[in-house]
């Protein structure tokens, strides 16, 4: 009986410690949702088509990171046209920065939508909500406010601990 009580106390302490660590890392931070009445920013970047393990994906990110370093105040954005289910599945992703004009050998993505839902997520990358959870929250917000989503999502990486998900509206 004494061993069982000691084991229960140890498990309680470990559980409480784990929860406190999760909370300190921002795991309980809410996803802040708002309606923005301006078009999404124009993006300049590259589209990658292939598998996630392909070197081309890393090269696309590196080239955009170097472009970003030349433009202070710009942020890395990703727009997945085809999301991979696994490491061997084909994906299509646009990687870019918020730059209203083109750059040599870069594509420009200009959006026609005039409003979007903005989901702001702040927490450590280890406890950040999954993309599915964020999309569900955006869809709930859209339904509650009788808004029609365009069907695609733009991830804006503000910092290692802050991501904005932009969901343009029809």
C-alpha cells in the first residue's frame, strides 16, 4: 500500500510538472482570431513541386531567406497548394516574402480577395497547435460570422514563437 501511495504521488508530481512546463511554453495560449478588411499582402517567391525530402525544398527556403535578409521588415510566407501526407508524397508549396514588387527569377502572388480571417498563434514551436487545429478554429469563426472561406491558407512566420495564418474570404 505504501509503494502504491509513493508511486501515485510521483505520478502526480510528474503530471503537474509536465502541465506547468506545457503552460510556460505557451501551450494554453488561445488562438486569436480577427477579421481584416484589407487584401492579403502581395508575395514574391518560388513554387516548389516535389517530395518533402527533395533538396529543392531546402533550396527554395534558402533562396527566400536570402531575399528576406535584403528586405528588413519582410516575413517568410508559405502557401500549400498540395499538402503531403507523408515524406514520399508529392507536395506543392509557394515560399515567399511580403514584397509588393517582383525580384529576378521570382514569382509574384497578388490576391484578389479584399478580406481575410487572421489567426495569431503565439507559443513555443514544441507546443504550438497543429495546422488542423488552427484551420478548424478559422472555419468555426467563419461559420459563426457567416463568412465564406476561399479554401486556401497562407502561413506567415513572424518569429520562432509566433505564426499568423491568413485565410482569405470569397
